[in-house]
C-alpha cells in the first residue's frame, strides 16, 4: 500500500480516450487495495458543477480571459475542498483534466498569454502540482470523429484549434518529462491500459 496519497491527472484533446483510461486505472487500483477518489475539472462536486454548466453550455459569447478565470475559479475550489483533503488522508486522486488543460486550451488554443496563465495556475492551486500526468496523444481527425455530432461549446472549436491544443500538450510534456508521460492513444484500449498500469506500478 502507498504510504501517502497521490494526485494523478489525465489529459489530452477531446475524444482521446482519457476518461476511459481513468476508469480502467481506478478499477485496477481498487482491486489492489487502494482508496481512490475520481474527480474532474471543470465540474467537481458542488460549486464546480455550476461553473461547468456555464463553461460548456452558456450560449452567449465568452471572452478568452473570462473563460480562463472560470476554469481557474473551479480549480481553486477543487484543490481546496476535494484534492488536498483526499491526498492528505492517503487516497489516490484520479482527475480528468487539470492545470495542463488551461495551458493547452486557453494558452496554446485561444492565445492567452501562457506565462500569465502559469502564474494564475500556481495561485489557483496554491503551488500544488500533480505527482503524475498522463497525456493521451492522438491525431485530431480521429479524436473529433470520436466526439460525434453533438458537441459542447469547447468541442465545437474546430480542427485548427485542436491541433494547437495537441501541440501544446506535447510541448508541456517536453518541458516536464518527469511528471508528464505521453501515451500513444492510437492503439487499442487494452494496450493503452497496460502501458498506464506499467507506469503507475513504478511509483506505488
């Protein structure tokens, strides 16, 4: 058993399969006796659910900076009320999206200043970083075909936008190779899951 809790995040463009892999890893860890908390950004239980509704379904115009601050407000609440208490009690937190999404989507994708976003991320998380981050990398055409016809506000941003996001994730991984592990998501669910478990097994 792990002596301390862990904070593990799952990242990638929409349709990359990260949520499926998060659920599979959760099942694996539970079967091996670990206490797991599954959460997400935006939209963790409570206040985050209200913020998520605005971010994904508000039908008016949202400025890029306003969008960024909404994500950051959700993040601050999430870290303080869900992530930190769980990790401090020895649980493993598996989170669907976190700070890297803000850098990739609002920074690389929307063009908001990345250095400023990084500072704001530090403020929102009180300096806390994930212990491990998986980036599930896939070509944008394939990811968009998985999303389907019914898209939310973020998913409707277009191929050019998502190519920028994908490149953003790859840059993040290049800059932080110890924390961020890039997973080839153009494979079967089983093969991807085996690689994820292999990486996790090295740290728990």
